[in-house]
């Protein structure tokens, strides 16, 4: 089946994939399979959480980002840097050196993403006060938004229709450029991303919105560049950097990407929940109306420890979070650009309703879907229900659904194979053929070789 | 397509199992979220009533392309005065049941509100059968 409507932020590199099935087990939407010895992605079901990337032992999953040299298609090149980026180097490399290295890489201006937090706090509190149904769910983490679109369509109306900080900040720099008489075609706004969810969110945003961000750059790539330049002392002397720096940010802004950073700013009762499994557990309860206590706001983040845990962040997430907290402790309550942000951005801060993106598990036509689900239910009764994954699907339930969609066959199940063999309806050689279709020829060849050696 | 579940009396920890399984199936079939919600509320309340007020029962859900019909049959004391039982706030729930947070007397009214069709057959000393129909 074809699954290719949305921007793919990651890609499986077949030449590196060893078909080990680690990834299929961790995907929260069961969007991965192993077939022909390689992992396959159902892109429509993928929510860009990055879990598969994290567990892949052979680095076969690649982040699809923009070519760095694209920045040079613009005359004025603004880099929006999230606070977690600096927090990876804290105490080791002075901030001015980091900025100068970014300038050397080609950026004309280096700006902090979380500058918009101060304006957002006011807008969010107004929004929550006026909201009909509560809790309001934060629009911050795009992996969570996509999770809700795909797995919890009934909660879609709870998503806050205000842009996340990165988009508000991008809007600010675009407005400022235009108001200064700059040619829009000459401005490039780039985002240094801690995760693939943000890449997908910029490329195919939700809520009837088009992002003014010209390109997304991987944080781990730039981290290594900065570290390398610093170690080799390849950076301008103090005061000789070519970039201009706009790093005014308040303590609110610095704490925003951390777990609790948003919730602590909400008037009323707000919960902060991080980690995909925790988020799913809570949303299940919310959907079933099992949450009886009143809650005004939910800050939900896909990664453990929120953005310090982003897959493109190289620093240890606990240290990065701690560094950020320490910087925030001595940062001002607000910053000099806050008022200007309010004037420039309040008209651009809202987005339209978010559309559901329900998984079509069986069929779009309910007549067909019911029949297929019924068949899958019968298959479930004969499958062993131990979710071993040897068939290439993450669970027996997923295999049953794959079979009725004709994406897999009952023979893929090793337990069924054993049974068929016993009954004489399947020969050993046929069984091996079938396993080769799932796991690839090489796997069995290699095994034999290493055993005979 | 038919889904079936047994419901044990008094087991509040498992009350809701049938309604969440039905919810999962409807979501996977792509039924509109608002409709799924109504089904879940109605079935959940009826399921809790079997747990709280009967000696045990059985749930049969038939999913058709046009809608779902759910029959919840129990053996138990039955309902002597259905009209009274349907009133908001009316409850005969025991003190223990109330202490567990059930027994607000809103179950039957909620079922009525969410179902497109509701039929209650009951015989004192024998049991109760609720038939709920909700259109997609
Ligand atoms: N399955 C049942 N068997 C016997 N009595 C029932 C059943 N369902 C409901 N009732 C009666 O109807 C009353 C009202 O039900 P309901 O509106 O669900 O409120 P609650 O369950 O909170 O008491 C119950 O208190 C009980 O007396
Ligand atoms: S990024 Fe997340 S949702 Fe997408 S395939 Fe990987 S684990 Fe699944
Ligand atoms: S918590 Fe932050 S880093 Fe992780 S997916 Fe969400 S936005 Fe990205
Ligand atoms: Mg009740």
C-alpha cells in the first residue's frame, strides 16, 4: 500500500538497515515493518517522534534535512537558535565564541528562538481563560500534535490554536525585515532544530498555516562544527565576529523548552507530561473521560526531559536541562524586545483549526472496513498473541491487520509455519523461503557461514 | 461484526473494559469521533450498572455500516419502576458503591441522552436488558 502524503523527515537507508526489528517495536503508531530484510515505513502513520532513530543500532535511519549550502541563496541569513543548543556547551565554550563560529559558517544574524515566549505567555493565558473545553492542549511539541491527529482525533479540538514559539519568532524577523524596507526574496530564516518533529512541522505545518522559515538545519551537524572549530581554535578574536547577535531572552523563555517551563506560566492548573508513553497513557484517559479533576492546561512533550531529549541534541539531556535552569536562574524576568514582539506578532499568532489525520487501519469505506476487521478478529484467534515480532510486524494484532490488507500473509508467522509443517502442508524449504521474504536472504546465508566457520 | 463481553458483578476495576474495546474498534473503523464518544458514554454507563446493580451480565455489540446496536443483558433484581430510575439523580446504589465514586443517579439519563434509540426490558427478580442503538 502507498503511504506518502506527508513530508517525510526521516528515511531508512536500505544499505545500512540490518532488519533487526528494534525500530518496529518502539513506534507509537506501529508505522514500521520489516520486509525483505529491511525496515519499511508507512509514512502516513509516522508522527516524527524519532523513537526509531534513537534505537537503531546501525544508524540506518537518516534525517532528511536541507542542504546547508542553501543558506547562501539568500543575502541576509538569520539563524534561529533554540536555547538548548547553547546549553550543550555551557561552561565549556563562551557564548560569544559559539556565535562567532555560527557567523563564520555563514549566518548574518544569530537570534534566540525563545524570545517570543514572553508575548506567548500573555496570549496563552487569555486563550485558556476563554476556552470552552478544557484542558487546553499546548501546541508546542509537533510530535504530540501529530500523535493527536493520528491516534486521538476526538481530542483535536483541545489543541491550542496559537503558534508555537519558533513560528512567532520567525514571524518577528520577517516583519522586522519588511518594515525596514528589505526585499523579502533576500531574507532567509533558518531554524536549528533539536528534533525531526520540528522539521516536519515546518515543511508541512498544521492549522492552515504556512511557515516563513526558509530551511531547517540539524542541530547535531552544527554542534559538531562548532566543537571542531573551537578545538582547532578556528574562530574570530573577540569583537571580530561578522554576525549580529539578538540573544535577549527572559528566564521564562529559557525555561520554555524544559519540562514544566510552559506549565509553570499558566494561570490555573496545568500539568506537564514528557515522554511519548506517558503522553499516550494520559491522552487515553482523557479521551475515555476518566480524568475527573479539573485541569486547565496540558503541556505535553514527546521526548523525555522535553527538548533537551530531542534526538538531534548531542549533550546528555539531564545535563542540558540543568545547564538551562542555571542560566535561567540569573536571567531577567522579561527582555528588551518583548514589547516589540507584542506589536509585531499579535496579529500573526493564531492558527486555524487542526485537521484530524486518522489512520486508515482497514479501509476508508466502512462496509469494507467492517468485513476486514472481522477477518482480522478471526485471525487474532489463531495467532499466538505473544507479539514476538518475527513476522516483521510489531504485534500479532498488527500482523492480522496487515494480512487482511494483503500486505502480509499468515505464513509470515513462525508459529503458524511450525503448525503448517507439522500438518504437512508446508515443507521446510518453503518455510525458509518465506522467512527470507521477511528477513532477507543475507541473514540466513550469514548465519550458515558463521556456523560452518 | 459482533463483539461480545462478559461482565462480572461488583468488579469495578474492570468496569469500562467492554466500552474501551468497542471504542478501539470504532476508532479503527474510522467512525466520527463525536459518535464514538456517545457510544462510549452510553455503553460505559450501562456496563457500570451491570457491575453495580446486577449479579452479572453479558454485552453483545453488533457493528453495521449504518450504526451500532449494543445489547446489555444481566441477571439481577430488575428495575421495579423504570420511569423513576430514568430520573436524573435517582439512585439505589449502596453506600459502598457511592464511596467508590459511583451512584450519582446520572447513568440512565446519560444513556438516554446519547443513544438514538434505547429500549429497557426488565423483570423484577430476574434481570434487565438494555438495547442501545446509535447511528453513524
Ligand atoms: N442493570 C440494573 N439492574 C438493576 N437496577 C438497575 C440497573 N440499572 C439501573 N438500575 C437502577 O436504576 C437506578 C438509576 O440508575 P443510574 O441512572 O445509572 O444511576 P446510578 O447507577 O448512579 O444509581 C439505579 O440506582 C438502580 O436502582
Ligand atoms: S519517527 Fe516515531 S512514529 Fe515515525 S516511524 Fe519512527 S517511531 Fe514511528
Ligand atoms: S519535546 Fe521538543 S525535541 Fe522532543 S519532539 Fe517535542 S519539540 Fe521535538
Ligand atoms: Mg449508573
